[in-house]
C-alpha cells in the first residue's frame, strides 16, 4: 500500500503548485503583468533573489498606487476565484461518491474504491496537460476536476488506503503504521516539490503536467495488477443503496458500551477543523509567496514546500520517539495543533525570504494531528465498521477542503489590499478549536482509563474473595463450611 500512497502524493502535491502557477500566469497575461512574472526567467537566490521590477512592486516599500501592482493584485484575486471553482467542481460530486464507496468496500473489497479514484486522477491531470499544451480555455479544467470528483478524487484514494491498512494491522500496530503512511505522503511531497519547481522554470508547464499524468498511470497499473485484495467480495453487495449512508451515520448517532458516540463526534470535529486549515490554506500560501513583497518563483515555492514537509516529517519522528510514551495519541494531537497555530502566526508575519523559510520550523508537529485522530477513531469501532469510519473521514476531508479553500481564498482576496498575511491569522484562530477539542478528549479518555483501572481492581478483588470463599471438599467427600461463613445462606 505504501508505494501507492507515495506515487499518489508525488503526483497530487506536485500538480497543485504547478496548476496554481499556471493559472496565475494566464491571468497575469490577461491583466498585462506578464513581464512582472516571467515564470521561465525567474532567479531565486543571491543578487537575483527576488523578482524585483523597476516599479518596485517586489521587495522593499510597495507602492500600492502603482498600475502594475494593482494589475498583479487583480490577477491574484482572479486566480483565487478560479481555485474556488475548481474545488467546488471536484469536491461536491466526491462527497457523494466517497460516502457510497467506503461502506461498499467493506463488502466488495478495497480495490473497488481505490481504482476508480486513481482513474479520476489520471483524467484530471491529462485534462490539465491538454489545457496547457493547446492553451484551451480555463473552464476545461473545471470539467476534468468534475470527472475526478465523480470517481472519488483524493478523498476516495485516501479512504481506500487507510481502510486497507486497517485491514492488515492490529490496534496496537495501527498508530505507527498510520504515521508511517502519513510520512510516506510527506516523502512524496518532498520528492516532488524541488524537482517540479526546476521543471517549471526550465521546461514550462506542459512537461511537468505530462510527467505527473504518467506517474498516475503507473500507479493505476500497480493497483490493478499487483496490489492484493484484503476482503473477499460479497456477491450481494450493492453500491447504490441507502444502507451505506446509514452505516456511516450509525457510528455517530448510536452509542455502545464504550460510550463512543460523542468521542467519535469530537474526533471528527477536530479532524475536520484541522483539515480545513491545513488543506484550505495551501492555495493561498502559493499565491502569498508569489505576491509582493516576497515575489518568488516556482523554484523557491518548491524549496519552501520541501522544507515544510521535511520539518514536519522529522518533527513527527522526534515527537513519536520521545513523547508518545508520556502523551499518547491525544497529547500528540494537541501538540500538533499548537504547532500549527505557531506556523500560521509566523507565516502571517513573513515579509522576507528568511522569515518565510523559518516558518516551517515552528510547524514541525503539524503532521501528527490527522494520523493520531485516525488511530484514536479506529480503536473505537469494530473491524467491520472501518470502511464506514474512513469513508466518513474521507467525506469530511473533502468537505473541509472545499470549505477551507473557499473560505480562505475569499478572505485572502478580500484582504489583499488591507492587511498583509491576515488570512493566516484567521487560520491560526480556527486551529484553536482543534486544541480545545483535543483537550476535552484528553480529559475524558483519562477519566475512562481511571474508571477502567478501578473496575479491573474491583474485579480482581472480587475474584480473589470468591476464590478464598470457595467451599472445600473434605476427605470424606462432604463439603465443609467454615464457622461464620455466609456460604449456603
């Protein structure tokens, strides 16, 4: 399963900045600022470190009345609006397909959910490559994203991968394996970002898009022919049935002896809030780095993303090795959310390349949040409910990405001329909800542990008492009861 995750995240995360930069380049030409952002000629370090123009729109003091600066901001706003449209076209149909495919995969097999989603990724990237090569209207990208959403999109891929992993692990193994899976995602991002930045600078936009499409095709072939199935197919399983939706909702509305309902609800809320911020700010981060006063190009964006994921990877390993024994799953969720707040706050104040590079260092624990929540949730449900659980999380991940992308793009576009980095201050404020949710969950789980320990202690004492009071059998075969005993009363 890990190879599929690595290939998927190499292609998916490489495609995001390429697409964003291409859209911005198209709108830059439309608004007459192509010479300001000549993507193939940018230099990113040393004396040529920033994209400085004669009009002073990058670096130093910005003249907000400069016509080129105004045109640049208009191109940013138009790019942000198109990103919202692309997110809507992909996520809305994916919300339906994911909630159907997840429970269906519990009976029909995990590959029936994984393969359509991978086909959708191939179609999406092939459509983007055609738009770049033939300079087709940008609305064609909307069609490609819609088809990808119908087939499951990224949420379908990750839902199938996490369900597959849960099938082949025990509850004790699951936390570490889920973290390893998340690290594979980060490795995929790190491997792709620097290379894709250099490809865009030296080869333009088409060849990176084409390369990403080929990677998706290879991943699809691997999933079809080499990945073994973990679940024997039930011939009576049906895809289009309301039973799948009922199974997913059942987890969050029906209680059990573990009193899991509200715990699963709180886990889902914390998961959704954090995903909304983490995924929703990716697009505006790219635009923020390309905008004044930083005005960086594709190579720097690649380096920034690589450093960010490398810091999160190393930080996750260090925290797991040093603090997991003392904090557990929930404690690491809180640490990760606090680290995310620090990252967003720092990034909002980054007005130089040095500060921008330093921001990922304070966000070193962010990668822990989602795998820890998945681990906590998976321990609260039965094995046959894992598909429904991860389908619900995949559904909420898509919805949170849509809400986050829409919200933060709107905030970014609305405050572009007012407050530098305000969108990241808003993101930091939203992440406070994840911290509060983690704290509530930590307190309740601690109380559950105390109750369980008390129950086990009483049970052991009762067993010991009963063993001591067991009637003994005398040598003549009759039961002898000690004087004053209550046995037999």
